C-alpha cells in the first residue's frame, strides 16, 4: 500500500484517459488502472478506455456518517464473518444511495461518449489492488456489456464494492487500512472475443517460473475467472516455446443476446456445449505466451493476465502480479543447471520465517561450515535465502549415486514429505540434474580429502573411542556429559561476550564460529554416545523386529533427558506452589515474580524458580530464531505451564508418571533379555543383549544434550544483538531496540561503527517479513521456483488427513491449535496441534494427550518428546493449523499416521486464494 494518503491526492480530474501520463499514478487510478496505463504506454494491445479517478470516490464518500463507518471497520474481528457482512452491507448501501454529483456524472458520460462504443466494461480499480504484496483478486466488482447511459450507475456500484464482505475481510487479515484505500473505476470499450481466458506467466500450481499456464474458453473470459466453466488448460515452456500439455475442457459458449435494463447484465441464453476441439492452437499459445513475457518484463514480476482473442489478435484486459508464488532462492545459482534446495527450518522442525539479520547469521554460519570442504574457487552459496527462510543446496549430493542414496535416507528421518517431494522432482527432472563424471568425482574427492582427512584423522580416535567405550564399559554418566556440553557451550558463549566493543562482538558472533566448531566443541561431548545408542537400537530392532511395544517402552523414562528434566522441574515448581496456598493463588491470578516473593512461602518458590532459570533460562521456543526472547527474558510460557499443572494435575503426578515409564522400560528390558536367554546360545546371548539395551538407553537419553550446550552460544548471540539494538535506539539510529533484527549484517556493522542514520525502511521490512511469515515454506524448492509436493500413498477419506506416524497409539480428544507457546496454554487432555515444536514447547507436552505437527520427521524434537511421554503423534500433516479448529474433537492414530475430524460434516475446501483456484 503506498504511504501517501488519498486525502493528499490533489488532482481534481474525475476522469482521465488511459493513455495520459498521469494514469500511471496508482493513487489516482488504482492498481488495475495504473497497470493498464503502463501497458498502453508500452504499446501493448489494450482496448481503448478511461479511468474514473479516486477523486470521484472521495466525493461520494465525503460525508461524516460514511467516513465514520469506514473508520469503524478497523475495529472488526477478522474471524467474525457475520459482523463484517452486516457492517459492509450497511456501508455499501449508504454509498449507493448517495447521488452522484452532476459534474462527476458529466465527466463520466463525456469520456464514454469519446470512446464511442456499443457497450462498455466497467471494472473496479482499488488503490490497494493488483499490488506485488496483495492482489485483491476477485474482491471487487466488474460489470460487462453496459450501455452508455448506465455507465455512471455501475461506476457507483464499483465504488461501493470497495466494501464487499470479502474485500473488508481481506484488508483486515492483511493489515491494510480501510481509511487509506480508495477506488477508481476503469471504463473500456466492450470486446466480443472468439476466445478469452487467463494467462499465468509462471505456473501458479508448481511455482515454476519457466512454465506458463493458460486457461481458455470460447466467448467471454469472465466465466473462466469466476470458475463457472471447465476451460481448456495449456502449459508452455517459456524457454523452448514447447507446448508441454494441453487439456481440453468442457467449455461454455456464451451468446450475449440482450441486456436487462437497470440490473446487472445477464445472458438470456447460454448454450453449454461439449467442445472436443481446442480453443487455441499451438502458434496462438506461443504468441500469447510471448506477449505475456513482455508484460512480465515491463511490470517486473510474474503476472496473472486476463486476455481476449478478437479477430485473431490478442488483447490484454488487465494484469496483476501473482502474489501466491513462493520467492525464488537468492542468490541464484551461477550456472545454468537446475538446483534443488532443502529447508533448514524443516530439518529443525521450525519452518517459520526468520528476521533478515537472523537469516544473514544462519547463512554465513552454514556457508563457513561447508567452505572448508569446497574448492577455493567455489562460490559460498551453499545456503541461500527464500521467503526469509534458509535453504541448503542438495544438488552436489544428488549428482552422485551413492551420495544421493545417503541424502534421501537422511532426509527421510527428518521429513517424509521432503523426501517424497525430492523423489518427485528427481523422477521428472533427473536429466536436468547433471551427474558428475568420473573425472569430476575424483577431482572433488581429492579436494575434499586435502581438507577433510586432517580433520578426520585428528578426531577419528576420539570418535571411535566414544562409539566403542559404551559397548565395552557401559554408557557414560549423563550428569558428567551434561556438564561437559555446558562447559563447551559457555566457552563458545564467552568468545562472543568477551570483546569490549559491540561491533567486535557482532563480528565474532557472525564470523567467529561455524557448525563445525560447534560440533567439535559441544557435540563431541555427547554425540559419540548418542550414536552408540542409535547403533545399539538398530541392532535390537533387527534382532527383535516383532518387539515393537517393548522397544518403544525402552525409549522412554529417562531422568537425565533434557526435555524430561525441564518438565519434571516445572512440575516440581507447581508442587512447591501447592504447599503454599497464597503462592498458588498468586500464580493463578498471574501475579508478577516480585509480588509472589512478598507473600507467605513466596521466597521459597522464587528461589526454586530462579534456580530453574539458572539451569534453563537460556533456552527458548523456536530458539534457532535468535530474535526470540530467552526464557530468562520472558518466562511467561513457564508460568503458563505451572498454572496448567496447578489446574489439571495432582501433587507429584509428574514424578509418578516418569516412575511408571521407567518401570515399563525395566519390564520391557527383562522381557527382551528373557527371549535372548532361550536356546543353546542363551547364556552367551543374554548378556550381549543386556549390554545393547544398556547402551541404547544410556545413549538416546543424550539426544538433546548437544542442542542444550549449543543453546548457550545462541543465547549469547541473542544478547549481543539485543545490546546492539538498545545502543542504536538510545543513539536515535533506530526507533525501537527490536528493530535491529530487521537490519542486514552489513547495515548493523556500519551503524555501530559510525552511528550514522540508516537509510532503511524498517516498517517496510516488517511488512515484508509478515507477508513471508504468512506463506507456508515448502521443504523442497528449486532454483526455478518449483515447490514439489510429491505423492502420498493411499486416498484418505473426506475428513481424514495423513502424515508421518512417529509415536504409536490412538487417542481422541479436543484439539488445541497453537502457534506460539508463550501466548497460549493447554488444558489436561487436549491434543496439541502446532506448526512445529522444539524445546521451548516441551512444557506443554505433560498436559497434551496427543500431538499433530505440520512439519517434522521421526527424529525431530516433537516426535522424540511424544515418544518419551507416551502420547500418540503424527507429524508432517499439511495445513493442520488451518484445517483443524480449536475445540473440535479429533482422533489421531500414531501407527497409521492419520488425523480424523470427528465433529465435521463438511470439511472446508481450504485456501480461497483466487489466483490458485482459477
């Protein structure tokens, strides 16, 4: 939305021609009118027309009552459709009842008389319409075949349609001010085409920027746009001009025989015919796609174009950006090959958008980690940015047969949908993913060997010893391992906090470490034992493939597992509060920590709480997003969990639950060991199996330790950048300290070094970030913008979603849809439905009866914790937080991977984005 308010537009003209220079002013002619004016200026084939400007709109709404009604729309709740419908209808009625001033009506009729046509198309053109950030497609009115004398009336209808229910809802959801938008109206000579339709210069389904998609129908194109017909659809490769696919649809032949006076024009007769022939020939498709390419180049982004074929010539009726496309990876690859990327967020089960500064930090950290294994001349573009997420380039791994198999196997443990999507893209484009020649492989192997072998040789003894030691001497002491990772994390954090100047601290935070350093200093303390546990578990699965229940029980019940300890300690805090009724009441009433300290028993509770923060205060929800406050900065989620415990649990219940899990694990171990003792070799086999169980349980309880140690370093980086934001805000360089996260690294360093004024529009960057945050990030993305989804086996019923089963069991319960654990709490027995989870969500699991996540795999955090707590879980359930509503009953099956909606008779059809539904 342009920053200039409409009230500041001083152009007094009520109508201007599309070929006038001022017609390109969006504040005057709206999005549709301004785009058409640019096409006309470029010599594109556009029907003759004029635009009733926003000055006419201002006159029609220039009444105190109407202005007040418009301003009151901002108070509406986007979820209250009934209120929006009532308010918007009342406002439209008031605008319709206003008499069009004589000078406005005269200007419209004069312009129409100049166009001199039999009939006219009258199209809405809002100032917040057809923008790169919001299309408003289908939100406002269009009228076709209007007689000259009726044009002013339909102009007024278009102006009133600025406040249709759908337009008001769209603005509320996208943060567009109702008071600052205005409506212009495009009036063009009506054309009667042989064929008409819509051209997308990029494929709106797959996202591929090199594939054009065309819908075509006989007669008028409004039937295609409205979705009233099944048109022909063609897909054309814009690079080769090859027609890749042509699907003949059941098309409507519209015969316009008359008008019905004052009412909206209708078709008195519509013949529905089955058209076996194609609406467009291959040469016509190529001509249309070439024309669309010119429009895209002129307007600067992929376009959604309405067109008409008249006397074998294409006319452009309107053009708007395709706003639903996921952004392209940046920087683009330097070669001409297809590149395939995987989302780091999906690997971490945290697919939310990151602020720009966090994107820069993560990209640099990943690129430095990989650079040591690349040739010196390689560009550091292994990690790229798309939609404020970070993606890594899988292409080098996919070029070799062995590395491709390894990549697919590892990917499958992280995200099953990502694996399916990758297999899908490889099946269709394997010939475009260049395979390394033997010479190239040997050269790469040589370069990697020179860099990797010294590192491998120096660390191999330690890694090998770490792997073998548990099998020979039993698993390590978990407390000692935890102390080791915490010391290593503290050492890394000290490197960031040590320099005196903030600019040097920022440089160390961004440039002083990489994933390899973190792995060597933190991960080396726990990962060998964890890997030993994984190996032992795999051996047990092979020895006893039918012992699924026992092996599941063995994976639960750990005192020293980090996520378990966090929940146990929070349960202990609730028990401490229960011992002091005044403290319990204060917590329920959401009193502050200082208020709690002053009441009877408060000092004991506060001391215990501060001890918890000493041990875990550097953790956070979605902690790979460095901008998120750590628990010590914002402990609200911790208090929510304590309140939930007080409300739904009894004294010591959490400890009893853990004790039961430990008992179940002991019984499962005994069952498996008894099976091992049978037969001739039983006396030899039993102690071996017992040791495998011991190593397995000792190793997998360390699965969060490396993250726990690394989190201390992440917290130090968070503090460093937050301090920089505070300093720049105090110096007047930034308006708010938190604005620092919307800078880029170079901008932040320049500001710290010079404290000069930044030429950065923080508001615009926040808006961009919010727009990207509203997009669902694909796990797999190609350099051409394609977002493959792959195919899932089986056809679920109407009310059943499918995902990846990660924790067995079946449960029915009430859904609780959550996006931020710091803003909501759960009640005992609810089923948590979330986009993703990490350790910051852990406090919610002790009340959850089950888990549904939109991303994740068998080895991601949510899956591990769900198994630890013995609750059924299904992950990688697409659009779960949109399709499932808080309060409705659902059934999840953690073995089949299904989520069933029990209360629905009609399931929503999903996103109503008209661009992808045409």
